């Protein structure tokens, strides 16, 4: 396959998102969405893969999307031809010495009542305009009527990231299928568990499967997967360690892949049977059943118009009502181009989450659902499923784990 063939599907995806963005603009009341960047190889705005693609921009550059459908790019002269060839922007304006006069002329022609900028206190993916670039931009606009017409593009970006196109959903489904395959191979790798097998050995095996299948890690490679064996393994985002898998351990794995620009994010658990055991002991079975019920409660609550706070409460209540400690993280998050994809959060109203739990779910949103709990003496049970919101409710994007996996 040629490089051009590899890039074409990505170009189609970006075209879909640019068209989608213009429709979203009309909903928000903003006339123009302005993305202002420079040297994107050093610090790209997180929205660029959606509205521009993976290529870099060097000089100060402005991407303008207007509610009336106009798409304008103001870029350095030596990048103008490449931007035109992308076909995303109807008007590409090159400049040499200064961007400011062309930007002001363009804004005067558009005369927007509101100009949305990529700033946000709630959503990292909507906060791509650096403080220095904000200072430059407001300096360029000083003395013009547009200086007082700036608003946050948070709502635009959250909607654009959250509302998956059919192509994005298909790619996420494919990433989920690949992830499930790797989990199945990994469970077989543990059967029978080799003497001295460590968490890091499990991680290394999964990394080899990724290489064989031609996919990348959905987040930091060293910590993807996270592997926790037994009660003494610290659960979190760190790299797997040297703890040896042993009978009586719950082995918890958190893993996802990036495939064709979209991600999966799934958690699975395996119980390592002790000699003489034919099934996990009652505390492990009860813990698994509780987490499974919490997942189902969240999925049952997920439908358009419901807030992330309500979904979180449904799952969290199952865990705490069963007598377990409250898990100290959100029940779920957006999933798509990234494992954590911004937008509404299935979480409680904790300070660190801002107002994202108050946002409502829509058809076409994709979320993880990941309640969890510790079983004293055995380890951590965390299940994570990837779920699509539809007009009729939520559906799993892959077969969920409904039974505790066991191995000797």
C-alpha cells in the first residue's frame, strides 16, 4: 500500500469532521471558530487531528470555520500549496511577513458577532490555545470590535469530539475487536501459569501481540497494559512491575489499542485457582458480581438526555450499597481518537472534574464504563467496557466480560 493510500482514509475522516463542525457551529451561536497555532510539531492544539489532520504547521496559522459554511486557512506561504491540496479549506491565504493584517481583513469580511477560541477550564481537549498565543491574538485584535466578541469553543469541540461519525464508530469497533483478541490470547498465555511469571511478563506478551497485529498502544506504551496481580499490586496508570503471579491472585489488566486513528480501552480480570479449587472463592465471586451489576446499571442508565452524573450515580450506588469502598475515579469517560477523549464525563461532582459530569449524553457518543473494587486478600476487580449511545439506549461495542475468567 502506498503512503497516499494510507493517508486517504484519514483524509476522509477529517473531511467528515470539518463538515460536522460547521453544523455544530450553527447550534452554538458562534459565527466563526478560530484555531490559532504555530510550530505544531512542538506543541499542537489537540483539535488539529480533527479539523486539519496529522500534518504540521510551522508559521503562525489560522484555521477559520464559519457557520455559513466558509472554510478559510491563513498560513505561511511555503505551506499554502500543501494546505490547498488537502482540500479541507475552500480559501487558503498565504502570507510572508505578518499574519495580522490578513487576519483583520478576513474578520472584517466575515464580521462575526461571536468568535470561538480554543480555551476551556473544564476540558483539556478544548484548551489548545496557549497563553502566549492568546496574548498574541488579543494583541492583534486590540482596537477592533472583534476583541470583545471572543467566547470559548469548548461546546463546539466537546460536541465535535463526542459525536462520532459512522466511520469513527466502525474504527472503534475494530479496535475493540483487536483488543478482545489480545486479551483472549493473554488469558491462554497464563494457562497454565508458568512458575515465576510476572506482571511485566504479561505486559511483554501483550506488547508482542500488538506488534504482530500492527497496532499501537492507546496510551503511554509502558503502562499499556496496566497489570495488577494480587492484593499488593498498586492499581493505577504505572508500568507493570515484578510481582509474581500466584494461585489465589486476581489478575487485573487495563489495556487498549490505537488502530486506524481510533482507540479502545478495556479492562479484564482473571482468577488464578489455588490447588483443589474448581471456582473462585465466594469473596471473589461476590466482588465480580457487584462490579458486573454496576456496569449493567450504568449501561441501562445511558440514553440521550441523561447526564454523566446520573450514569455515575447508578454504577457507584451499586458498589457502595454492597458494602464496598467508593472507587475514587469517574465511572467512565469519552472514547474515540484518544482513550480519554474529552466531552461529557460519567463522573461525580468532584472539583477536579469541573462541570463535565453535568453534560448530557447524545446518540453517537462513545464511552467507557469502568467501576471497580478491591477484594481484600485477593486483589482488584475492575471491568471496563466500551459502549455506544444510541437513540434507543446504550449498546456494547464488543462482547463484555460476564464471567470471571479462571486459570490454574
